C-alpha cells in the first residue's frame, strides 16, 4: 500500500479504513462518503426490510435521474477503451448468448429500414458508388429513404424497394438524388428493362 493512501474514519462504526472502502461522493472533500460501504450495506438493508416499496421507489428514482449521465459516461468509456469494451462485450455475449441473440433479432425486426440502408451502403461501396461529395446530411437523407420504404411496406402490406434510378452496375451513384421508392412489382419490371 502506498504511503499516500487516504484513510477515513467511518462515522458509524468509527473504524479507520482506506478510501476505497467508501463509496464515491464528489461533494465531500475526500471525494468519498463519510460512512463506509459495509455500514451503508447494513443501513440500506435495514431501510429495505422496514419499507421495501419505498426503497425500490428510491432506487428507481435514482436510476432514472442518472440514466442520461450514465449513458454518456458509458459512451465515453467505450471510446476511450475500445479493446476493454470489446473484451467485456465478448465475455458478456459468451455468458448470455441466447438473450443477446434474442435482443438483437428483436432490434433488427423493429429497425429493418436502418439495416437495409446499411446493407445498401455496403453494396454501394463495393461498386465504388458513393460519390465523393456525400456529406452527413446526404447520408442521413439516403438512410431515411430506406426507413420510409420499410414503413410503407408495413403500412400498405406490399413490399417497397429503394431503387437506384441509374443502377449501381451502370455506374449510378448511391446518393438520394439517384434513389427512388418503388413497389417491388415496379422495381422488378424496371430491372427487366435494364437487362
Ligand atoms: Zn463503517
């Protein structure tokens, strides 16, 4: 242990413990709670036993209040330590394979338009068909067309496609100005014409 380790006396049990035995509390000068984790655990348990509903409500309130901050923090950590994040995600996936598959399948079902947009972009890249001048707004508009096509398909119960007016194989651009929403039937007819 380093000689600079900060020691704190717990207000409840009066024991002197190293700072990491206390929860983080930025408002305090030590940056830690005045009551140690062990004591907190006991007093939280007591409060819970006395009134479980109240404690659950308190936790939920805390959770919701801090959700945004926590998500921001998680995003930052992911950006700072991509390898650690990937390793953790892989380990989590290994331990929860079925649940992970189920939730990503659900996400795909509910966001199919976004997925087809991504697939179209990958395909376009193979054809070198994304024009150089495409900016973030162009990319967003392109993506939205796929989401709209998916929404129309669901709403009208017939399949809609996002079509390249000038096909990628003919050197057409993967850009919203070269895209149109067609019914699958129209698209098929058009495809035949281009052969
Ligand atoms: Zn204590």
